[in-house]
C-alpha cells in the first residue's frame, strides 16, 4: 500500500486508488500520517476538521471517520486509540513524503561530496514526487496549518537541485526556470543568488546586476533590510568579472534602445495563484519551447489586465531587450488601429518620426525586422478582435506576446489561453482585505462577505467597493453592503473615477448586433437562475437555429455563461449577477423610450 500527501491526499493499493469519502476523512488520514507515528489528540484532529467552531457531535463524527478509514485501509494499516487520540502504524506501506526526504538527503550528501551528477539525479527524482500543491484536497484548516512547513520543505530541496544543476553547467536551461521562481518568491535571497549565478555564466552580467538591484529594492520596500551575505557575495563575484571560459548564449541579445512601456502594476494583487502560475510558465519558458502568444481572456471587469500586468512585471528580467505595451481600446467606438500602434512602437524602438513608413504593410515589415534577434515582451491590452492583433505580432521566437481580450481568439494558431473567471469567496475577501486592511475585514466578517457576493466576486467590483471604503473610513462595511443590496442603485455604487463596472459592461453590450442587445434585455427578465438555450429563440420570436446563434454571440461577448452543455446540443445559460442587473437596466431604458415614443405619437394624432 502507498500513501500520498505531496499533492492530493490519497491511498493506493497497487495500481488502484482506495476510495475515501471526502475532505474530512482525508484530513484525518493526512493528519495521522504527518504525525510520523506520534499520537494526534482528539482536540487537534477536531481543530483540523472544523476550526474554532466544531459541532456538538464532533466526538461521534471523528469516531465515524476513523472507523471508515479502518474499513477502507484494511489489515495492512493499524489505526489505534492512544489515550485521548489516535495513532497510525503503516507497517510496510510506503509514504511519499518519507521517500521524498530519503532521496533529498541522499542528493544533498552527494552534493556535499562533490558527486554532482549523482546529486542531480537523486534530487530530480525527489522533486518528481510532487504531484501539485501538497494536501490539496483536505480541509482548509489542515492545509493552512501545514502550508508553511510543506512549502519550506519543497523549496529547500528545489534549491539543492538547482545548485546541483548549476555545478553541472546547465546555466542556460536554468535561467527561465529560476526567473519564474524568483518572480513567485521575490524575497527569497537564495533563489535570486542562483539566478544571478546562472545569468553571469550565460554572459549576461548586466542582467545579473539588474536582478541584484531588484532584489535589494524589494527587500528594502517589503522588509526594510539590506541583502544578506548570500546575495552580497554573489554581487561581489559579478563585479569581479565574468567567469572563464564564458558560456556562449545561443540567443542573441540586442543592446540598443530598450523600451519600457508597461504601466505600473497594482500593489494589492491578490488571488489568481493558478492563473498567474500558468502565465508565468509560458513567459519564462525557453524561446523554442513557449507558445508565441498568451491570451488572457474573460468577461469585462474580471481582472485580465491586472493579472497580465502583474505577470509582465514579474518576468521583466526574462526579456532584457524591453517591453512594448498598447491599450487597444476598451470603450465603445475608441478601438485603436494597428497602424497607430505600430507608430508608437517604432518610436519607442528609437526610430524618428521621419523614418517611420506611411503605409501599414511597410510599418509591419520594419517593426518585425527591428524585433528580429531580440527578446522583448509585447503586451496588447483590451484587444477587440484578431484583425487588431495580427499586424502587431513579432516574427521572432525570442519575443513573447500577451493579449488580453474578452474573446478567446481561436485564430491565433499555437496560442496558450489563460481563462480568468470570477474570484472565489476567499480570493475576493483577500483582495478586499489588501485594499482596506485585514482589521476592518475581521471586525465585520459577515458584512465583508455580503459585499463581495453583491459584487458578484468580480475583481473590478470588489476593487471599487474597497476603494470607496478606503476613501470613506467613517463608513462601516455593513453600511456599504446595505447600499449595494438595492439592485436599482448597485451599479451606481460600483463606480469610482475611471473604475466603472457599468461602463465596462456597456462596452461589451455595444459590440453586440441589435438582435443580441434585444435578446440580452429580454432574457434578463426571466426570473430563473439558469435557462435552456431555446429560450433565446422564444424571447426573440425567431427560429431555434437563429436563436442559438444569438446565444453563442452573447457567450462569446462574455455576457452569458454556459452552466451545462451536452456537446452543444442542449445548453443552459445563466447571467453573472452584475450582468443581469445591467441588462435589466437596459431593458428599463428601452421600455421608457418606447413609452415616450408612443406618447409622442399619441400627441401628434390628437
């Protein structure tokens, strides 16, 4: 039998997984396994299962969980009662955490002994045992309690594995990986020192120094401290000169004008761990292995640009020749033409106005020629369609493009799509807390929950609500929640300066054809949480085929969500809460126009 905790918790008998009942039963199993043969008191198990508010019947429920575990695991594993707790004895069964630690120690011993190839083999084998975030399917109480220990355990071995690879001269292949790790762990001095070493051995002394100065700034801003001995020593070795013999870098680097057009990122970024990790993997992959375009897609106000900008800033060192950025236009009627964007980009690359061609095709050719052999990041924000993107795509694999759009852009061959949905409740509360402070959340937990739900857990909505609370410290969270509760004024409340939920939704609405706008208004009046696709045809009075086409247009515009689909034959749609409120506003406005028009005709007739 084998037990696994380095990823989803589970038990395996040969090749067959043992069926366990759910998160709480897996929590009991994981807690006993992680105790390494020690007795886990009932009180501790209760805390890991239910937190600070256990049910009155917790003792009976705990007994049931243990009884079912005994039944499922059989005679190979012994769960015994010890005083006021439980202990697991796994006998000859295997625990992946124990095997991981055994391989890690063997790898470290080989590294200390100068056996670098053996060390790399053992440490790579150890890291391969991780199947995702540890304890990913247990209660949040256990996951939180063990998160720091498991993360430190994994990071320590990962550092040793990178060190072994560095000793073997694998610097070029390590740079993208360590760049991503530093972006995810900006305060980790060990990783940053390893990145500096790898860059130096790739004949990228300037980038290594930039990585040091970035680390010094982050440490000063976040912790108010200077770099420690590890980073300082790495810095001195760089100043002493490049190593000999130098390693030749396969990809050429350009040392002319380096544009830096990215807008500032947000300082209160929260959540989006999975989406951010996926985007960082794309951006930090080696040029020959990464897709040419990453498309960040989702509904209006969901936080596409925030995510993309955050990732772009974290990976700047992976693109030493600079960053190009253009907001291609979110609002109605103001989409930017590629012709104008090419002019901005060419000027940023050092071309005087007189040297920029007048024709679109000539600008495209010059732009792609200028990017040849360089490593730049190009971010195209708020893209309306493929036609707007196509002329702005570089031709060189060393360049990477991030596109944010409400459309999925299937025309972009080979692109990776990062789907951004609404925040879950915990992420939404974390974002609200980053804006207004955790103390205010703790003081009015229920009201904070109401606010994020009334915002539909839409990133922009939560950000506006938080900014309003920050601007009005005399407002209680309960007071704002009460203001948001009235649908008639909810979108008025979710507006502050340039942050306006209604305006973002309006831009999606006005990209629809007239029939799509009519369908959206009429469907919003249905008093059901979800509805079948044929309702679109019914409310429009058109054929079912025509209705399905309109429904697909609404889904493409991210104004409807698919909640159920049978291969496209039978589908059910629903509204995001704020989209429904917006669509009903539009329906009311249309009704008022009709009434006013009828009144005017009546007056003329009389």
